[in-house]
């Protein structure tokens, strides 16, 4: 991991900005893509600095949106055409996951 926390945050936020509309990555996907940190470190960046990027496109590995922000996230998923599970409360990770390419 870069020694400077701001450098790690910039890398995370850059990946989040590149996630296309209608697609998502989990916290762990981002860490794996970067080859740095882990889901908690990515989550920390998103919670403290993620307000200016499409935060709703970063979700839990089970497809659940950010706790406390479910309503807004689900509205954004509907607007972007993000595939949802039949329950309508979770993203269909199989269909919506973005691999960074």
C-alpha cells in the first residue's frame, strides 16, 4: 500500500470515477483491482472522501447498497438501469459487476 494515505485515496476515487453507469464494484473488488489494501480500507476512503464520486456504484459483495443510503442508491440504480436481484433491494452482482476493463 502507498505510504501516503492520500495517495491510496486518490487511487480508490479514480477507480470509482471510472465505473460506468449501470455497473458496480464491491469494496473488495476495488482493493483487488488496485492490488492494495482491502475492503475496509476502501470503505474508509469512501466514507470520508467519496461524496464527490458515484458512491452508489460501490457496494457490498452481496449486492446490498450502502446502509442508510439505500433509498437514494436504489433510485440511482433505476435511473442508470443497473441490474437488480428479483427482490429489488440488491444489485445483481453477476450481471452488474464491472471488472475495471
